[in-house]
């Protein structure tokens, strides 16, 4: 198991839509998240900066392949068509990234 996290900004004018979407995440999207090895997935909001912090446990063996599988899922693609306009990627992200991955520097159980 590997703990992972990423960061992105929430567009202020899209906040209500984003929160409404996440109060009723589609079952197909949740099934794909689980099928791709992601467990204990949470998104936190930091105010007033409107930073979205996502954290999860990855229980697979090939994260890149699982993320390619997620990107190919039709329901997830439709979900992202609704959520992506709500987000403002960080300028410091690498080419091809949407959410900026973070490095774990400390953990205790």
C-alpha cells in the first residue's frame, strides 16, 4: 500500500457546483476508483485559498496502468467533464498533470 496525495485550486465561482457534485458522486465513478486500487480517498478544502487536497491509499501494483484504466472509463470521463471546469491547476504542475502530486514527508500510524 502506498499513501498518495495531490493538490489543485477550486475556482471560486464553481464552488457550489463542485460541492454539489461531490455530495452525490456517481456509483460508476466510485466503482472505477475502487477497481483502480484507490482506497480511503478523501478531498479536503483549504479556505480562504480554495485549495483542494486529495489523499488516498493505493493498493495496486502499477499506478500508471491503473490511472490509464481510469482515464479510459466512459463514466469517469463524463464526470471529469463536469468537475474539471471547477478546478484551476497549479502553475507548478508538470506537463500532462491536472492535479499536482505531492510527496509524503511524514506519516505515523
